[in-house]
C-alpha cells in the first residue's frame, strides 16, 4: 500500500498531464507551422502516456485520478482564446504553451517539496514530467 504522499503526488502528476493535453488541444488548430505542430503533437502524446502511467499506478493503489482544477482550466481556456483572438500566430501559441510549461514546472516542484514522503517511483515520474516541460519550453523558443 502506498503512503498518502505517494498517492497525492501521483494525483498531481496525473492532473498536470491532463492539463497539458487540454492546453495543447486548445491551440493545435491555430498552428500554421508543421514543425511546431509536430512538436506539440509529440508532447501531447508524451503527456498522455504519463497520464496513463499515473492512472495505472493510482488504480493499483485503489485510488482515483485527480482532474485539473476547474478554475485553472477555465482561466487557461480564457487566456488562450483571448490571446489567439487578438493575434493568431505561431509565436503566440509558443508563448502560451511556454507559460503553461512554466506553471507546470512550478506546480510539480512545489508538490515534490510538499509530499516529501512519496516513494521513489512517484518522485521519478514527477521529475520526468518536469524534464518534459523544460524540454518543451526550450523547443518552443525557436517560435517565440
């Protein structure tokens, strides 16, 4: 049986992966560059894979997934749609997703610090998600 810190960290990783997938879905239709689209489609797939992995682990621990914060989802949707209404270009998409990466990194680091008793597997997943976010932000710099 996993301790509560492990379960809580996995839930946050799961919610973060879902939030990333939702955010990428919101901008995909606005992208003009095939290279940017490929980067984001690949990142979406990676986030889906991590979401699936955390889902499986939570199921093994007889616990449920956590949905992203509804307020955060609404705020993200509003920001994306307002920004893209004003300026629908790849640079704006890259800027929005970079902001999302930075928020994801901050959140995951905060939760890793908060849930210090989490097991090594869940800490490793959180660290790999941080690395995924950092790598995506670096890849997007070319489009800013």
